[in-house]
C-alpha cells in the first residue's frame, strides 16, 4: 500500500472514530415520571337558625324581648372571626319623626339563654349601625366565642335582648312606626398554615 492510501485510510479511520466518540457523548439513559396534584379549597359556611330573628308588633316604650339563635359552622374550615354588619330602615308612619327610632332600641348581647343577666355588650341600634364589623366582633364575638372562634361542625348560641327604651319623655313621634333590621354575619378564616 502506498503512503497516500495509508494516510487516506488513517484519516478516514480517525474521522470515523471522532464521529463515534462525538455521537457517544449524546447518548444517555433517561426516565420520566408524571405526578398529579390536587388543590382543593376549603369552604366557609356560616349559617344562622332561625334566619328571622325577631318580628314583634304593638311595641311600646319599656317593652323588651329576648331572642336566641344559633351560629353554625357548616363548612370545612375553622372560622377565626364572626363579624356583624347592621343596617335598618325606619318607616315613619306619620312623617313626624325628629329623632332616629334606632336610637331608642337598645340591644344587649347576652352570654347564653341560661345566664340572661350576663351582658356581653350593650348599645343602641343606631350606634351598632355606625360601628365597623371588626369593632362589633371585638365587643361581642370575641367575648362570646373566645380565641377559638367557631371551629368546623360547631354551633354556638347567640342571645340578644332588644328593648324599646323608655326615656321618661314624650315618645309619641314613634307611634305606628316600624323598624326593619338587617343583620349580615360575615365569617373569616383562620390564618393559613404549612400543609
């Protein structure tokens, strides 16, 4: 074999060797695994029983009425706080009101139906309407529910006494009037945690 053929054969062998080595660097073992994940959000479900707290006719100054109902956590998450928004409208029968009827309706939040003399917080409907839900929670629900809030599948009694306050003055302007009260309860979750 002449030298040119040997050199050509050597170069061809070298190129083939380099190609095999280069091709080998891209060869590797592989494996794959697919995982599935589920993120399911919990629920907050605050219920009250009964939903109509009070309906009273023929009130006169000095009358009072106690109503109790249940706060129920029917969700899957613990409730840290229960907040309360108050709104009402007054229907002035004679169109002669100079005062807000809500200023004459006292509201006493009580610990439970057995201990009716233990008042948690007392205010008027008018004052309650101007309070923030957080302030009401601090004055009413924190003492009532404590730091535990309202855990899942628990029920807590909520007892309220309403009084048409007799101020020993002329309250004739309220004769025939009506007050429609709307309470909105709002539940907030406990803080998030590492799962």
